[in-house]
């Protein structure tokens, strides 16, 4: 699993924020692609959506 802070730490030697943003986008896109191919992911998301309590 990844987090924004992990990505920023791994990209700490870059001086521009654009490089960090690009790295996060690439990892985010790859994760979404991998999850979209997982047969268990969407049913899990549907269960979570049904159980989610609306904010008031």
C-alpha cells in the first residue's frame, strides 16, 4: 500500500513539486488499474457504500 507521504519521501531529492505530483499520479493510476482488474474489489466497494453512514 502507498500513501502520499511515502511517495513524497521517495521523491525527496527532486526540487520541484511537479515531479512529486507526477510520481503520485503515476502510482495512483497504476493502483486504480490494478484494482479495476480485481474481481473482489468492486463488490467490496459496493458493500462499503451500502454501510456508509451519511454525514449530517
